[in-house]
């Protein structure tokens, strides 16, 4: 996998809100795959790579944040809509 590129700090708020409320998300990845899963939490590995932990039909998964294209909450009354995550990285 390529070198990790940290996600823009402002976008972390959307991930934290999704996790805090346990939103069901439509998750779009850079490789074209998209699926639905419930947001659980975020984690940072010792290598400083950041992940979104989700629970879906395939079980629990850790998704590296810089591999995500967008997230869209599917819950009625969610506090935000579709958020694009690509092209929004912190400088290293």
C-alpha cells in the first residue's frame, strides 16, 4: 500500500460525529468499491496511519482513511450529508 497521507483535520469531525451517533454510512472507496456499514470508532496505529472502524455485513473492518473517497450518513436526521474525503489531506 502507498505511503499514508493524513486526512485534513477538519474532516475528522465528520468521522467523529458519525461514530458518536453510530451512523449507518454509505462508504465510497478510492478503488471504486462502495458499501454500507455502521461507524464505530477511529483509531491511529503506531505507524500513524488512521483508520475508521465499521461494522457491516462482512463483520468489523478497519478502513484506512486516505483510501476513502466519501462517506454519506443514511440515518434520517443525520447532522451532515455526503462528505468527500479525497484531495483533503494534511501536509506532512
